[in-house]
C-alpha cells in the first residue's frame, strides 16, 4: 500500500517555497520505508478518487482570481475529504481559498471551499514577518509570513495556535484546525521548518491507510540540520 499525496494547483500557487511542504512529507515518509504516490491537480482537471494527504500553497491575487471558480467546483470533494479525516495542509492563499469566503477588494468577494469556517479580507496592508512564531500543541512553530489578510474564524473553530511574534489571523491567533486539516499563514516552508507537525500528520495519514510510520536515525540527522535553520529565525524572535 502507498500513501497518496495530492498537491492542488502547483502551477498557480507556488510562491514562498510552499512546494517544499510536499517535498518534506514525501522525504520523511520514504526515509521511513513507506511507499508514496505523488499526484497533482490543475484547474479544469479531475480529482483522484482518493487521497491521504492534500496540500495547497500560496500565490498572487491574480492566481487566486484565476482559480477561484475551479476551487468552488471541487469544494464538495475537499469538504468531504476533510470531514472524513483526510490530512489537508493549506498555506497562505491556499488557506484563504479553503475558507468560507475571500475578499480581494471592495468589489471582489469569492466563495471559498468551506473546509475552514472563516472569512478572509485580503485587501489590507501587506504584513511581512521574517521570524513568525506561534505557540501551538505541536510546540513552537517558526517560519515567515507575507500576506495582506485578516482571517476571522467562527468562535467554535480551533486555531492552530497563538502568535508569539507576528500578525497571524489578526486577533492574536494563527490559522485554523478542523479534524486533520490545518490552515496557516506560515511559510518557510511550514512543514520543513516544523518537523513535529510533519511527523504528526504523516502518522495520522499512515494510520488511516493501515500503515505504521516510524522515524529513524536519518530523520534525526535531517532534523539536526533543520534545527540550525530554526535557530536562525528563533534568534530574531523577541524574548
């Protein structure tokens, strides 16, 4: 058996290195001896019948406009996957597209896929945080943020964490968590710089597929290098 990793709109949403999220997951799974099938989906295509992990990254406003209608078309399947417990990781614009609604300007409001119960206003002043830090159940998350958005989640929806340094959703919280779906403004890429999150999501996907994920010495060697990169950013986070 293999774990199916599906990346949505890689040709449109490829800014801020988010393709590295797929690279990180696939690398860690293969190091553990798991078989991985890598899939991609582009606008106008057909989704596979099933997926174990779904990834979507960030892109420009023009890219969002270009694919918004297609996101609406495949929204029922994305919601069904999320409700069934499929792992979904959405970063930046991908997170916003999978929300309930997305405003790009005073006259442009697009429906989102509805995986995350929140509305997004992406018409604000640009926010850039070189050392974006978030306290979470996975530990301290670190990365960068670069967006023009305020995310307003439903009160009963769980956030990914609380912002220690940066802006996040705009209210002291960051991102959203629904079942095994995570939405975030964190880049770097997110799953490269935060292997605790990557391992947790892989474990979930593996268990759902009837497999076992066991990190080994090679993972420890990889994480030692990642710790050096995390340390550079952490040194810039105010005490």
